[in-house]
């Protein structure tokens, strides 16, 4: 039938010899039907995700809010003690949530190993399907805890970790509890369980945040474990995605159209984009090379310009991260509603003069005259999207001041006149008010 996974094994002449070349036999041709694969691994999870979104929007989130904010709520104590919230990630008794994260981490690793075994066997077995069903139970518990932690909000359903749970668990549950709707003759060995490698990484990071592992294990050990998990997740997801779509082949709407050049090369625009990216990133697979003199000269220019552009892009990102880390950069008023305030938390010992340059630059940008001009924001909207954004963000009426209120918070109080400020004092110690008064720009 159209839903079947068809395969045939061909033996090359090297395999018949007494000492075949390693890794060359047998060669197996596998054909997996696109429609059946999409139905099982995309349409069913998508339908489930939409139904869950509607249920959370109409039922679960209102029920969560009512139960959580009820006076003397036992549900609120349960959430704060064992699960936590998005605002308060630390819990009083994290051992249960850490144990669940550890189970999911181990289960995700086992699921990835089963998926790899399926790709070599080209079929599932009753034992492997039973194992994946049991692992889906652990994923369901972790998914439920994550949704409670997110306050049963619809946005929490569309987080990457929640999407991975749905994409990998729904096909297993449908095959077990609704086999009649499964495509006839279809074996879902080519599943998306390689995405569980990300679940293993996410479970470790969540356990680290909840349990404050910095107090119990060495920082270098955590960094090394996290690094190994990130590399494993990156390699597994990329390799699994490439393998899946190479086996499935191109769907009818993604078939490329090629031109035959004078050198008998089959080229297309998409292939040229692929080749340019491979070239300017200095990868160079060697699957294509220009043949004409004009193209070779242009390729030299393109590679030089492309490599320089990649370097500039990397530099721009690193500079942006540095500015965010240092608290510099350009200020932009995001919300024109009633909440027009900026809160600055100074993680310092409290001496204003020791952070004078940082505060000075920050206030210069924040309180610059260009941000306090009396203007009609609606008249300066340059596009339809700008008008919509202004309306959604609650733009102020015409001719309204846009200066925000600035609030500075510090772990310790600012030094009073003549007092010791933090780790220093004397002439260096002064109040924050005097620091501002001494600054002529303000």
C-alpha cells in the first residue's frame, strides 16, 4: 500500500568476496511514504497541540488561576513547594522535581539509542515500542510539571521542550491506543525521537536551576556535563534531521529544477545558494566547481567579500553582547503605556563613584533630549505595522512627554557623607544624590 515502507537489499561484488570492505555491505534501498510520515509525525501532533491550546486557554489556565490565588490555597503551597513558577524558580523541596528531571534525562538518552537502533534495523519491534511507551509516560509527567510551572499558560505549550514531548509521544500513544487510525502497513521506525537529545539537555538545565546545583557540585563539573550534553544534542539533532529527510526524499512541492551548462553540470539557483554558503564559510565539499573564466574570477571576489562579511557579522553580534553585558547601547522606549519606568539593579558594593562612568553613560543615553521630545508618535509611524504596533503597545496621545522614571536599586545602601561606603570610604564615599549633583550634564 501507499503507506508501507518499501525496502530492498542489494549486495555488491565486494560483499561476496571473502573479505568485504568495512562499511560497504549490505546496501539497502529504503522508501518511506511522505504522506504517511506527515500524517503520523506532523499532522497528529499538530492537531493535538491545537486541541491542548484551546483546552488550556478555556479551561486549565482559568482553573489554575482560581486555585492558585484562592486564600489559604493548598494548591499554591504544593506548587511553591514541589514545582515552582516562572517567577519563582526555586522550590522548597526540589528533590522530587530533580528526580523527575533525572528520569527524563535518562529516558531521553534511551529513546535516542532506540531510535538509532531502529535506523539500522529499519523496523520497530514489540519490545522497542513498549519501551518507548513507558518512556512516554515519564515524558508526560515532566510535561505536566512544566505546564504547571508555566502557570498553565498557552505560551508554555509552544516552548521547544513541550513541542518535542508532543512530537515524540503522540505517535506512540496513537499507535498503542488507536491502531485502527494508523496507516495500513506503516512502520514508524523513522520517527522524531532523535529530538529527545534536546530534552536530555533541557532536563539537566532545569534541574540545575531548580536545585541550585552550584551549592552541591563543582562549577567545572556542571560546565563540562552541560558542554557534553549540548554537543551531543547538536550533533544528534543535525544528524537525525539530515538522515530523516535524505530517506524521505523531496516532496512534490520541493523538487528542484536543474539547468545543464556547457560543461554538462546540473545547476539551479538553490544549488548555487548552497554552494556559495559552503564556499564563504570555508567548508568546501567539492561537489561543484565553476568552469568558466568569468565565474572563477567572480568566485574569487565573492569568497573574499563573503569571508569578510561573515567576520563582520560575528563581530557585530559580539559587540552587541558586550554592550548588553556592560549596560551600554541605545535606549528605546518600548512601552508607551502607564508603566514608563526603568529599574536598574547595581550589583556592586554601593559606592557610586566606583560605577561613575557606567552610570554616567547610561543616564546620558536614557535621558537624552531626543527621548524627551514632545512629538506625535502616531504621525511618525512610517508603516501600517508601525500603526498597529503603536496601538497594541498603547501609544500615548499626541504631545506627551516620554521621559521614563528611573529607579536605582543596590544590594547595599549608598555611602552617606563621611561614612564608609562598601569597601571604601573617606573622600571617595559620597551619596548618589551628590554624585548626580556633581555631574554638570544633568
